[in-house]
C-alpha cells in the first residue's frame, strides 16, 4: 500500500503546488480566517468525507472512514497567516497588503488536502479511520488547538502526527526528537510609573527609565543565576518604550518580552522570579508598577514510542535522504495541546532548496520554500498513517 501511496502522491504533486500557491495569494490572519476554511471544507466534501466546520472557532475537521477495522489516526495542518508584508518576487506573492504566509501554513494545508485525496482513493484497503484536523490561529495565542480539542476534534483518536516544514533545514531531511522539541512560549508586560521632571533636576524625580534599565539587567540574571545550567531557558526583553524629550526625565516606561522553557518546573520558577525582581526593584526605587504575565502554549513534548516509530517509517520514504534527532528549538507551537491528550509525534520537514546559499527564516518577509518539501511531508505523514493503523 505504501508504494501505491507514494506513486499517487507524486502524481498529484502539481495539485499540491497549485493549492499552496492559491492559498499563498489569499492569506488570512489568525482568528480572521473565513475563505480558507470554506475552501478546505469544500475540498473534503467533494471527496465524500464527513466534515465539521467552525470547530473551536474557524477550524475544520474531516474524517475518512476506512473499509477495514483499525486505529484512528489524526493528522494536523494549520492554515493561518502572519501580519507581514511580503517582499519576495514570486509570481504568486500575496495579494493582501500586510498579510503573508511567512511560516509555511499554506504548504501544510496543501500537503494535507492532497494526502487526504490520495488516502481516500485507498479507503477500501484502509485499516481504520483518518481524521484531518485543519487548525486555525496557530500563530496567535490562545491559538486554535485548545478550543478545537474542547470541541471534540480528538474524540476517538488513537495517535496523532504533525509536521512543520522548516526553511533552514535541507530538502530531504526529517528531524525530530523524543521529549521536548519546542518550548513553552510565554509573554510579559511591565509598566513602571515614576515621577517625571526636568533632566537638570533628577533629585526631584523618580526616573522610570533608570528603573526599567535596572529591570532589564536584573531579568537577564534569572537564567544565568537562578536556573540550573543543565536546563534550557530564555528570558528576552523585546521592547522598551519611554518616549520623551531629550531633557525630560520620563515618568513612565514599559517593557515587554518573552519567556521560553521546556519543563513546567522551570516555567513556574521563571514566572515567580520575574515577579520577585520587579517587585523588589520597584519598591527600592519607590515607584509603582504593573506586571502582566501571560502563559502561552506549553512545550511540545513528543512521545518516545511514537517518535521512534515515525523516524523508522521516514527512513523508507522516497526522497528522504536523512532522518536525524534534532536539537530542540525555542520556538513555540500549539501542537503541544494535542500531545497532552493523545500520543503522537511532531517532526520537521526540510524545505531549503539545495541551490540556495541562504534560506530566509520563518516570519521573514522574504520567506520561501522548496515546494518539493510538500511531497516529502505528505509521503511521511501518509506512510506513518498506514503503518500506525496496523500496530496493535
């Protein structure tokens, strides 16, 4: 069956490219998706699949029922875009100013749709069911995965697989790892309210800029001095705003940043330490403050058996030249929620063209991929589906 799968996917590769380019030209932002889910739902209806729309918001879930008994495998692809103005020169560049598929979600969707068509053609031989989860709003917390799960997208599912095409990994590579593969992604905002005044009379003020600067330095010591060096964590202050005239001491300053961790214990520790540092510095400076800490997606944690299974399956996939364990990335992904409910694996599919000396990273206005990555991703997901349905 796998050989038939691979041949049929290759025969439908041009359709994958066509779908991906159509979606690329018509991107929609997180939680604002309307035409994309309609397109997805119609495609599945034409295949005769059971289709649910508006799942957890704008999500779409389609189910293919095999003729033979077996496991139910879920496959997930996201379809939202980013608020980025495209700067590539491809003929199918975005037609929406300021909105772009700069993370490959258009390719994820095209991959899953064509895989669904090919598996549908094999349904008389399928030993179980396949649930195609088309998720909205991956890019913007609280994201689409959690409400889709709450709306039943994983009901009856035995195992789940998902992939992210990765522009900086070479075409033909499949990379994954057991345990944490992507980090928990949190956000914080700090507002310092001091007392402004003339730059020549600092003794009459409570300088919000000095306080905020102290906080920036102190926050950087959390990872270096409060987190076990064996553990991995990031605390980044991404913005610092204190707009003022050159000779005026600011009465207000704001900081914003992100925290990335792999374990719940380190996540709790850093949140607690940020609170302690902000309180201590601001009390010492006699200024008021507001601290808001927003928990984003938890870490993506792959299950051992399913990861070993996926890596083994991938070695037999055409055009896969290397299957390797990767170093976990500090990027965030709400595929984490699926893996908290169902065993499975999330992996990366290389998308860098072999002739490119440089590949632009995800979320870059010049982001692009070698579209052949879709064929590799579809073949890997499809092979994993067929093999997983047979396992006891």
